[in-house]
C-alpha cells in the first residue's frame, strides 16, 4: 500500500488499493476479443474533409460571443441531450444494471511526454487497431452509451486515426470528448477534429512552463491554445483546461486558472494521486517531485479555498464547490464512500478491446469481458468498491455518482430549461 497522500516520504512504496484486493485483481486471465465476422478486419470510413468548407473559410469574428455570452444553437443543445440526458433516462428505465452512459476508448497507450505521477502509458504497447475501434463504436451504439471519450496515453499520436474515430463516432450520434496534452494539436489537426464534430476538448496542462516532473505546460503549446480557443465558437465545441494539483505547481494552478477565465473557458481540477494499483511499468516511485506530502496540505488547502472563492464569484469550473472541498479530505485520507457507478454506467475499452470498469483499473487482469461480450458483474464490482472508493478521487465517476439521481437530474434540467439551456457548465450542484 502506498502511504501517499499523507506520508512524509518523498518515495512511495507501491499503490493505494488494499494488497489483497490488488492481488485478486491481478489474478485471472482477460478474455480475448473474438475475431472479426468473416475473418476480415473492419475499417473505419475515410473522413470527408472539410465537411463544412463554408465554416473552414468563414471569419472567426462573426461567431464570437456577443456581450461575452456564448449562444448554443438548438441542434447543439439537442445533440448534448442525445449524448447525456436520453441515455441516462434509458439506463434508469431498462432492466438490469449494465447500461453504459460514457465509455473511454483507449486508442493509444503510448505517450510523447512523461508526467511523473502518470502510470497510464507504456511506449512498448501497440495502439488500437481500426478493427477494434470500429467494432467498439458499433458495439457501444447497440447499448445505451452515447458519450465517447478518446483516451491514452496521448490520443493524438496518430492524428489521422483520431480524426477517423471522431468522424465515425459523431456520424453514429455519439457526443465525442477529446483529451490531449496539446503538443500535437496543430491548427490543421484542430480544424480536422472540429470539422469531424468533436464536442469538447479537454486540454491537460499542469504548469505554466515545463518544470521537474510536469512536462504538460502552457508555454510550449501557447499558439495552439490560442487557435483552439478562437475556433471553438464557429465549430460549436467547448474547451476546458484540466489541471492536476501537485506539490510543485501551486502558483501555476492559479496562473492557468486566470488564463482560462480571461479566455472565457472552464477549468477542471484533479488532485495528484499515486497509482491505485500495481502497474509494472510505473517508474517514478522514488524522489518524485510531484506527489503531495503532509507538509504541503496547508498550502494546498489555501489554493483550494482560492478556487472555491473564484467559483463562487462565477468563474466556470467543472468541479462543484463541494467537490473541491473534498480534495482536502482526500489528502488526509478521510474520503467517504460515494456509490461509484464505474462498470455499470461508465467503462473503459483498452487498446486490445478488453473492458475494465475504470481508468485506475487499467492494468488489472480480472476478466470483465470484451467489446461485444461484456462480463461486468454488479456483485463483484460492489465488493471491490468497498475497498477502492475511499481511496479514489476519479472526477468523472464522482460526477456520475452524484448525478445518478432522478431528483437531482430533473431539478437540474428544469433549471437549465428556464435559462434556455444556455448556461450549462457541467456542474450539477
Ligand atoms: S501526457 Fe498524459 S498520458 Fe502522457 S505522461 Fe502525461 S498524464 Fe500520462
Ligand atoms: S471507486 Fe470506482 S472509479 Fe475508483 S477505482 Fe474503484 S471502481 Fe474505479
């Protein structure tokens, strides 16, 4: 078990999950994805580009928000409802418990950077094939799921492949989410993924400029950031900055938050977590400059209070005030259980097409099935979560758990309807 967060050591010994549960999850053998029908690998269609030449050539200024307020069109609002609201209600009405709403498709497990907290890449592992990507989307389409998040590693390592996935998934009616460290997000790539229909770009940046252990920085990608923010209005996607609070970036977090606010985009915060479970290839156990130690708690607490103050003043943030405040509890290992829905309403698809309930469980060998043949068992998931929930700060799964409540959803939809669905900031508090 790791003793971080909450240790005075600069070194972590291993992982946060209870060692018995970890051992159980590392046993067994994952199923293999059945061969394609007829033995012939499937291919994704070649995207048409540009699909909307009139948009590509239109001046950006014509689409900029008037009076600083962004306007969402009716088709954009309907598409968001198709992605999130309708699958939620279907998942409530259908029998059984396995009704995914969001799926993370790991199109890559390689990365061009090396953030010192990250165990989520291995440059020896081959990326997803077109066959697995297409069959994953087709299989998800046969379920309730209509939100597809590409995931890695770095998802844009093969920009043409990412473009194909976004194009195909959008044509099938998915609401597509693209996280990236931004280093490969050149203007031509932005135009292509935007034209294909991407709905949100999650730009992960932890530092203003590159610093020890934190290569995801704004300075090296500033021109791409400006281009991305500028084009969002005419293409109809949104952008937010995804920032991981570590022991060595507290000033950077404030600077990035101010930059996002000045540019009219939202922010999403994570608190630096050591690996949940065993990952053979994680190599930063010793002398890690990013992991939080007890002597950092006071300064991080002040930063969290500053973020809460900014959110109360109207700055756009994905995390609710309550959620930000819970980061302090998490640092002190005082998190309560929170009814995680992973494996039932969210899942991950690894590069080889096998399934797992969530990102922290990527390296588990437990057999949760594959695309076209899932094996998510509510009893097994519930037993496992008795141990991992208290150690887990998964933002998406916390939001899903909080929102998986009819009264909250109806109250939120009613409030948004009163505002013509023009004020959706992704936080249901
Ligand atoms: S950019 Fe993302 S995937 Fe790559 S090392 Fe950093 S956190 Fe991990
Ligand atoms: S609490 Fe949920 S998201 Fe976190 S590790 Fe456990 S199953 Fe995964």
